[in-house]
C-alpha cells in the first residue's frame, strides 16, 4: 500500500508584524503541523518565523524558500532552508511549492504571493489579509483556515 502524499500548506504574510499577528501565525503553524501537513514559507522573520515556530512546537516539518544565497539566514525553526538567490522573485517558488496558501496581514510581497496563487488556481485562505479578489476564502481564525486548506487540497 502506498503512503499518502503529504499536503504542503504555504503561510504568507509580513516579514515584520505586530505581536497579535505573530501569535495568529504561530497558531496557524501549530494547526498545520497537527493536521500532518508540511509548512512552506519564505523562511525569514515575522509571520514566516511565527508560523514555523508554531509548527515546530507541534513536531511539524517546515520548509523555507529563502531570497538569498545563505541557508543560515533562515529563521531557527526552518528544517529545510532552500536558497534561491532570487530576492523577492522567490515568492513564486513559495506558491509553486504549496498546495494551498494561508494569507495573513502583510505588505506588497504578500500581495504578489496572493496574485501568483490565484493566477495558478491555488486556493488562498485569508485571515485579515488583502481584500483584492472574491476568490480569496475569508476565514475568521487559524482553525477554520487550516481545516479549509486541508479540505480543499484533499478534494482536488
């Protein structure tokens, strides 16, 4: 019997964030790990660090797609740092390596990731993020966001 393929859930949001958003992202990461999914992010600070920290608290696996060429720039909660040397262009790789994305508050980098995901037909689940398309599935909390992401990936 073949082992089920893991689900990869991307978490996108600001490299700098408030304490409130940090806690929200950390809970998203915890719930991703508890769902047995792999967390994909940009590997740096803010929302990315918080989500990875939450996933690691629950024994989850984390992948960081880094903009630079030094794998040691990844936050300490990244299991698999992937260097790209692409700067912000690496945002497309975060999206490509995710089956669904959970978008938290962020700046224009987050907006580009949302746009790439929508363009590629990947589900985007938002918690207090950019309101730029009716295709973004708005949720109220991390539990609902992760459950929605997993359900959408499994249904495809």
